[in-house]
C-alpha cells in the first residue's frame, strides 16, 4: 500500500523501488546456471514456458552452444537452418519415444451435459462440441473452460474448426462464424444454404463443406459467398482434408479418395482403394505428402500424393476407424482410434502397429476443475493380439475423434466426458 497523499517517501521506500530489477537480474543469473545443466531438448521446452525464459535462453545462446557440442562442430559451421532442422528431428524422435515406450496416465472430466463427439486442438487449446448445444474452448493447463459458444436454436452442429480469432462451424445447412470476442454471424441463406453437408474443413480464408450429393462447396469467409462447387464423387462425401498448397482431399461412402485443387471445379486425381469399404477419416501430412485414411472395416491405409500409389494398408481395428491424426510436422507416428475404444500408435512409413492403449478401469484418483471433478486413470499398454473383449466397455468407449499434440492426445467418445492421454518419456522420469 502506498504512502498517504502528500507525504514523502522514506529512504527505505526509495530503495525498495529498485528491488524488482535486482531480483530480475538475480533470476537471470540463476536461471542461466540452471539451464546450463539441462539437455538440448529440455532447454527447448524451457524456452516455450514464458517470454522471460525465452529471452534468457536466446541471449545466452544456450541452444547454439548445446547444438554445437552435440554435433561436435565449430561456431563457423553453425547456421540457424541446421539448428531448426535438428530441433525438429529431435522433437519427432522424442514424440515417438513418448508415445511408444513412455508411461501414460489419463485425465477425464465432464465437459458437456450431452454426448460430445468432436475435438480440435491448437496451441494448447482444445475446442469440443457436436451433440450438445454449445461448443467449449478449453485451456489444457488446468482443464479450464475459457470460452463457450452457443448453437442457433433448432439446427444441429455438424462439424467445426478454429484459429486464433474465430470458430467456423457447419450448422445445419449453413456456415456460421463465432468471433473470439463473442459475436456470431451466419452466412446469408442465398449463399450459405446447400444440400446437406456431412463434414467441413477450414483453412483461412476458405471453408470447404463435403456434401451428400458428392460435391465439395468452397466458401470465402470474408465475402460470405460460395466461390466454387467441386464435383468430387457421385456418392456422398464422408470426410475431408485440406493442404497448405491448396488441395482438397475427400473420402466417400463407397471407399474412394479424390484430390482436387481449391482453384478448380473438377477433381484432378483419384486414389483407388483395393476394396469398397467407406472412408471415415482422412488426414494429410504436408511434410511427407502422405494421405492417411481410416475405413468402416477397421483398416488404416497410406497413399503418397506424389506417385498416387498406396504405400501400405493395415487392419488396426475389428470395425470402424473414426479418427486418425499426427502431430504437425511429425513424419514418424500416426495415432488412430475407432469403435473398439483402443488408442493405437502406428508407424507412418510402414503401417506397423507400434503399441496399443486402453484405460485401466481399476485405478483412479480425483481433483477439481472449473467443470467439476478431474478423474485420473492409469493407461494400460496391451498386445496387438490381446482379446479386448476381456476389457469392460466402460473403460474403452468408442473413440469418435482425437487430436494429437506433443506428448498428449485428446479424445471424445460420444459421451459427456473428454479425455486427455498424457505420455511421459522414460528419460524424463530418470
């Protein structure tokens, strides 16, 4: 509390005004010493904690020094590009080791009043919805709901995506935009209404809707107009994926995968599966140009868009694969989930099932969050040929959607609960 109005500050008060700077300087020196004992990957993670730590690590050039030491190189051979490539490779390997060999616990909390079956994750935030009359944006630090977006009355939410400034949703037969400041707008009926849509993907400034008439309709977010209608299939479009180089990739109910450009009104290529089972999930990896698909028969497959050839096909589940995702820029592991409730990790290049997980229903602890109780369970690794019928279905509800981040996977299950699967690299525990 400051001195009374009109009074003079004592000498001790004047000295105290310089204390924060002194403490900050002391923290800087202390943190430099602490960081110097860490390995390269741990320093990278520390640099992402806050701006203060990031500034200390940059000014002290710790990353460069550790990289040169690890590579046994001289300063003259150092380049930012080589460091960035190395750090990316290190992150991918760390992710693989965590998912395949690390320990696992699962945090579960009630996120909605009705069943929720979709989730999207970006920059430490998760958006969940579909089934309920609201979408909720969660901070993953404390499972705190930071924003909530209501759905217009009388219309179902079909699909959604988000970025830093807005949420884009397919609501009934229209596109709806929610600004992060709370404002909502719906595309005019003459432009936003179309044949029933089954899926949507958004890549600023355009949203693409896959429709039951086999078309993909491209909407401009700023003009609020349908700019193109692309004929992708003769049968319904069931799933979509967009690439940064303006490609639309779509799957159909008859098992076909087609590719088109956002600037074109016709498909440019068709990937021909070996069977006619429907495509339920698609994801595209721009780093490898690989497309991954999940089918209604429980198969996961991979295609190379450069050669238009199928690289592998693996049966990962006895029934539907609802979702398959990988961490951005990760060319090593693919996470898939489906109707049997088992979370599986695959090798992106071979299709080999590296490991499989379920929740151990026999162990739990609990703590509080803004939406009630967080229940913590232990994850259980199971063999590929394990008889999953021995595991209660309450411990493995169908995985309707998943999102992958660094050492974590978010899943929804068409229930009120949201699950966070947290993986720890064994090296971190030693």
